[in-house]
C-alpha cells in the first residue's frame, strides 16, 4: 500500500497510511461509499452489521444476559433479597466505573422498593478491592448480602474470610480472572476463563455495563415471580447516562454493546434527568449537551477526584442523590478536589519524567518514587505511556516498605495478564487488571525484580506493537474542506473512543502563519492554504517533543502537510473548525 501523500516518514518519524482499504475497491464495478459507511467499515463494522452500527441501539446489541456464568444465580439471589426486604450493601471501587456501577444498582434497587446501602473503600487507608475486615464489618452491621462491583475477581483472601464468617457475597466485575475463582455466592465476569463463548465476546464491557445486564436480569426474574403485578417496572434505560459515563471514563472499547450504551446514554444525559449528573455538568461549565469526550475529560475526572484525593464515596453520593442542593454542594467539592488533583499530578509527573532517561531501553517503563500520591499514579502512568510510546507503571512507595502501582498499556500489549503472571511468580502482594490498565501492591525491595520480569515477558509484544507504528488516516481534505459541516458529517459514525477511534484527517499543503506555545507546553499554530482557507491547530503537551520543536523553529511561510483530529471550536461567535494536531510533514 502506498503511503498517503507519499509521506513515508513524517516529522515525528511515522508513515502515513489509510486506516483501511476495502476489498470492495478492487471490484471493477466498485462505487465509493458515503462518508459514514467508509468510517464504519474502517472501524471493523461489516456490510452485514452496517445498519445496527449506523444507529447503535440497546436492542440491536443486547445479548441474553443468561449467557454469562452465574448471571441468573446472582439475579435470583438479589431478587430474593428484594422480596424478603433484606439488607443489601453494594461494595464499589473508588474510581468512576466503581462509582457508576454502585450508583446504578442502588438506584435500581430503590426503584424496586429496597433501600440498599453502599461501601466505598478509602484508596489510601484500605487500597483497592474488598478486604476481609470490611466485609466482616458489613456483616456485623446487619448486611444479609454484599454485592461487589468493579472489584472482587481476585479477592481470594477477603472472600474466604467473608465465607468463613457466613457472609454472602456476589461479585460483579470485568477484570482479569485466575483459573481458580474466589469463594462467592455468584461471580459475574465476562473475563472468567470458564465463560461461555457468547459471554466472552463481551469481555470489553466495563463493570457498569455488567451491572446494567445484571439489572436487566433482576427485573426479568422479578417479573417472572409476579412482582410487578401491582407496581410499575423500573425504567432501566433511564440509567444509561450512568452507564455511558462509567464506560467512557474506564476507557472501555466502544464496540458493540458499549457503543449502544454510550450513544443512548448521551441522549439520556442531554435530558438531565439525574439531579447529580446535572449538577456535575453545570460544575464542569458545559453550556451544551455533553458529548462523548466530555465524559472522559470533564465529568469523569471530577467523579474520580473524590476517590483520588478526597472522600471516596462522593461520586456515589452525587449520582444517587435526589436533593438538588446536596448535588450542587458535592459537585462543587468534586471540582475543587479535581483542581487539587491536577496540582498533585503535575508534581508527580515532573519527578517521573526526570526518571524517564534511565528507562529508554526498557520495553516497559517502571518508575517509582517515595512520597508520590497514590491517587494520581494512574493518570501519570497514562502521561508517561503517551510520552514514551510504551507501557508504563508508576509506583508510589510508602515509608513502611510497601508500594502501590498503577499501569497503562499500549494497543497489542496485555498488561493485565502480565500482572497476574507476576503475582503468580511471587513478585506482588496483590495485582490485577485488564489489557490496557492494571494495579499492583508490591514490596519496595521487589520493584527491580518486577521490572525485570515485565520487560522479559513483554519485550517481544512491545516491539511488535511499535514496529507497526504508523499514522492512520481516514480522509485528506483541502484546507477549506476542513469546516464544521464536514466535521458534523463525520460525527454521524460515532460515538468515538477507545476501540472506535475518532477520524483522523490530513490537509495541506499549508503555510505556517503563526506558531507559539500556549499554557505550559501546548503548541498552537495557525496555517493557511493556497485555496484561502485558514485553520487553527493545537498540539497538546508537544512543546518538548520532536514535532513541537520542529514546528516552533520552522520559518514562517514554510509549507507542510498536517494531520490530526478535526474538532468544532464553539467558543466564538460562530462555530469554526480546528485541528488537534498529531503529526506533520514538510511539503517542500
């Protein structure tokens, strides 16, 4: 395949190529598809699934929840608790997926006439997942049933302790599982190794997606028992705004059912039926209806801030409250904590970046430091991964000799499986996750051995993932063609996110009119084309990169091709197109 625009090596060293070339194009009678069809096919849709992918609905992608192991068993036990008015506690993780999963089940159980409680562990004091002490405590406080969400799949000791104390626990999770499962009344997880083929196809669902499927099964179970003879059924679809938020914030692949969750959830979100979500939107200063990227960059970080640097239960409290005043108060507090989180993150990132020089030859960057706040290590790991173009694990060491780590991976490298293998080799106190993200607890003296283990195990995978480095493009336009109407047309193939990437376009040749640094390290550039079109571009966190330095030092008027994501800038008096710049190549 020829390189797009004959660019074999861009300023950042990448080959430009088409995201996909359809086999149909080799047919002598081939007629070009419409833009949306091309975008859908390039993202993995087939001709047979074009219709359901064009307008992703729950009905179009919803599986029979009974295909999942233990799903009916879990629903029947919770239904029994509803009928008997037993005390149920939802035990959630402290991130967005955990908060939304817990909130969804709590709101549903309330609608079913059962006022369920919740427990969110403190990140600093208790760490990730259920502890045996916490579960036993909930049992002593009267809980007849505990349902863990977004955690529990690897909580062997905690569930053993709960089992010995006679406490029933249902696990609803999506993280990697070991061959042996912990003792639970039911364990619902599409990533169980003994999952059915139909269930395993949904291994990309976030925990909140699994909670939604459990909710649907619970309603169906209660319906079969005649529970709704004298009362209305809950409107589960009205909780899709919560599902959409958790799915996007957890960086789950937006394929299949997840696309339907987000597409339909955004519609619910626009209606602002959830008081807490409405307060969160207002605190985020969004004037329009939220779009998919807002879930990941505006709403999600605020929910996360409670678990990272504040009170771990703030997110759940916000999403389940029916009091507008309380919602506004919590949303404001989360926004304040998010600003505090940004400052802490910047400090840890600066120190971690200083250590990167010693990791240049490593397949996986494993960086550790004393005094680093464990609430921001996941975000810093993501930043380091982006900078070094390889998996990264950031470890915060405690004074007592233990350390907490969070990792982020690159496409094609299963970090979660490697973490579980490291735990099996005795290198970790605890650990788990999924392909793109993972968490660990480790003794400080084993960090070097852990780093060596990961690099030996993943070096080949990382090398293969990096060898195919290329900038994938969906369209090439003239500068004037980059306009709001074209961008709106591309949006019809969304929602876009992990696993369903937003379209990337190229345009040019354009000449540099202005180029400077804005903020701390963003490169802003205004370019003009020979057709009279001008475009504003911005390359985020690029000032110190090879691309940023080349653009900043280039003489004004120098011609180049540019590539990136086209967005609509609606801050001015009228919408204008801009490009979030990812790469460029000289045109002369």
